[in-house]
C-alpha cells in the first residue's frame, strides 16, 4: 500500500533555522521539499563532493581485495583526493605527450634517425639540409637544380635530402617538403621511456593509497549529509514581518511531507520548540513523495523496482503485489527450462547460505532470485523442459509430472476441444499461446477492476466495466484471429449459446460504455463531448486492447527461442561427447552456449517480462510511474 501522507509547512525564526534542521534530522521523519540551495559554502561542499567521488573512483580501479582498510578524516580525505586529481592530470599530460611523440616518430619513421644538433652544426658551416618526398618521374629534372642525396626510392616516389635549396620554388616539381621535428628522434624515444616510468611511478603512488577507500566512502557520506543540510538551510524561503513600517521578526519556512502515522511526533516536537506548523492533505498539484509499505513477501519486489527506478505517484496504485506475482510467472515462462531454474536456485541458495554463515542479514534480492529459480523449475516441470533435452530421453517419472496439453512429451499430439466434434484441433504450441492470452485477460482485467473499485461512487466506474467487457470480448477475437480460426470461430455456437456473437457484442457494448462514461466528471453530456473531441484516440483504444492482449504472446515466443537455442547447443556438442579427445571442447561449448542463453533470457525478462507490468498493465491502470521515493531528512 501507499502510506498516507500529510503536507506540512514548518515556520521557524530565521536565526533558529539551523537548530531546527538539526532537531528535524534527529527526528528523521520529515521529507523536505527543498531541492536547490545557494551560497559559497554550498558550492564549496558540492565541489568537495565531486572531488571525493572522483578520488574514490580512481582508487577503486587500482584496489586489491587483500588491501588492509585504514580510516581517514574528512579533511585528509579531501586533501588526498586533491593529490590524486593532480597525479591523474599529470598522467593524462604524460599520455598525451607519449601519443604526440609516437605520432611524430611514426611520421618520420621512413627517414631514419634525425639529430637536430648535428643538423645545426652543418647549418653553421653553410650546409642547409631539407627533406623532400616527390614523384620518381619528377626527380630527374629536380636533381639538375639541387644537390640531392637519395635515401630511398620506390616506383612511385623518392625520399631524398636536398642541400642549400634556399628560397627556390620547388613546387613545380611536385616536391613535398617534410617538416623537421622540434626534437631529435633519439631524444623523443628517450623521453617516451622516461614518461612511461613516470606514469608507472604515479600508478604506484595511487595504488599505495587504496587502503583509504572505505574511509573515503565514509567521509563522502559525511560530506553528503553536510551538503544536504546546507542545501535545506540556504534553500529555505524567508520573510521579514513588520508592523507600522518597523521590522519585528524574521522567519524562515519550507514545505515537507510526513507519513500520517508519524504526524503526532512532529506536532510534539513543534510544541517543544515553538515552531509554527500548518498541516493539510496533499493535492494532485503537490509533489508528494511515495512511501510503500507491504508484507515481507511483496516487499521482495523492491530490489527489482529500485533497479528499474520505477516509483508510483502518490495518487497512483501500489501494484507491488500484482507485480511480484505476475513477474514470477513471466520469468518462469520466458526462461522456460527447469534445468536453468535449478541452476538459478543453486546460485541463490549459495548466496543465502554465505550471508547466513557470515551472520549478515540476507538481502531480499537473494530471496527474489531464489523465487525466480523456483518459478522456472515449476514451468520446466509442467512443460517437461530440462536443459533443452528431447522429452523422450527424460525419465518417465519426470514426464509424468508435466501437464499433457502444454508438455513437450505430447508436442506432436493434436487436442480436439469438445465443441469441434473432432473436426478442428489445437497443437501444444497453440495451447501455450492460449495460456499467455489468458494471463493477459486476467492481468488487464485486474487493472480495470481496481479502476472500477476506485470510481465505484461515481458513474465513471461504468467506463471501467465497459473496458472489462471489451477485454473479455477481444480475448475471444484474439483466439479466433491469432490462435485458431476453426476452433474459435466467430460464428461458434456451443450448447445453443452463440459464443462468437456474444464476444463481438461484448466489444461493442463495452466500447459504448467506455465512450459515454470514461471521462465522466459529474456530467454525462460533458463526458460524451470529451470523447467526441478525442474520437481518434477513443477508436484506437479498441485496437490497443487487441494489441495489448496479443502482446502477451511474446512470453511464448521468447521462451520458444530460448528452448531452440539450448536444443541447438546440445545438438552441436552431442557428437563430440562420444569422443574423448573432443570432450573438453564439448563441455566448453555446453557451458558457453547455455550460459549465453541464460544471459539472453535475463535480458528478455527485463525487456519483455518487466514491460508487460510497467507498460501494458500500467497503461490500463492509467499509471505513469511519475513518483519519487519518500526520503526523510535523517542522520
């Protein structure tokens, strides 16, 4: 559930604002709505924070797990970060110099070693040397006007040294003058070696300070708390109250939010400290934070939603319970392989056991991974899918645990629904597709049931009821158009009941109800006019319901792709397992192939499984996930 909040405006004497903030920090309950502060001190704190973060990042890249950790004060941590920044800049400068010298040496590589000191001696004796690169066919005419020494000659060009050419224009011979370097090539080589040694020395200096990483992280947290405090202090609004033109008192104030259950604690603190307090209920115009409160099982979804950065708005729904329920099902179907599920369970169990042996609290993420593995094992058991192995090669007791209509054991069997009279049949793949569409119907219907319950006191709830009718009717239409048009005919009549006709009627009646009541705000006429204004969107809404249901077929498709990959890996490795010489290669192929498939499945869960919850399901709830977390100001 989303914890109810109260909006509070807190008023204090300006001279007491820092004292008030210190006491509010100790209270640790108020979410303060101040995002920007001002002043030189705050700017300095932000610069120091960035400096420390860069220092920690640089040291972490050089860290060794066996390095003994040492404490460090905030002042020393900042000084160390400044020194690391200087060393890092020196490194960059050295790398740039090496890059520049290397490019220059590459440019002059064909000319051999160039010693500028010796060239200066020759110049002092009246011998000026210039390097040229020119076409071979032009060289004969060129050498008649200049004394030259050919260094190398190929069919297209000549590299040569020309003596005392002075101001002579040699462009008519297509002679390209090669600029001499600013330093001798030998000197550049020696300096590159020297620079490399300096870089190594700097790396050693930085590596010697990695023992302070944990201490610097603690200092960073201290600095962030101080930055937060200064942001709130400098960001408070202020006002001078006066009477008859004479200044009476200066006050400071700000807005914040607090859980309703904790409001009495804030009231007591306000009375004790003589703070002014204005309390009201948040409105949709307010930027109220969201605090979620659920049981231990539902709370297991938080590591995933935190990773995704999804937070429902304060006036939206908390779908954590539905999210974890459906994502477990989606995960199991997408991974689809009981063998993969066992591996996931083994990894999760090892992580949990390690945490318990270390006497640490088991992170919820580990338990969530275990549940994901369990869901995959369950689906693999029901469909008889284990490491991509053919069903016929598995033991009979494993095959007996599967459900025939969706099991790989019966993948070649046709299933004849009773109403077809044996004239039309469904395949095992089509049965899985029906299951996916049934999940769509259930999940999307849940969304509109929640909307119906929220709007039950107004006629707007009839709009949600209309959406439910459209979903039910469109579900059958999807069966007819996507799964099997013979089994689910639009003209189907079962026991005198025109099933197909009723489905079409549900879609039309549901559309009419949504058209009339979806925008209801006290006036049916106004609601209809609003629908007419957005007639294109309203009409597309019917198409969207169809596409949203069809979208759930991705569960079957992605699961099928993963099964195909695992089967292909087995087929490639199988022949090699019978040969002792190639057995190692077969094992490597199996580990790599199935490992890669599992990684792809994880990505598929994020892309497809999460999408069905945060897009299709949420869109039917009118959720935008535009909220932000409740983060109280605390020590």
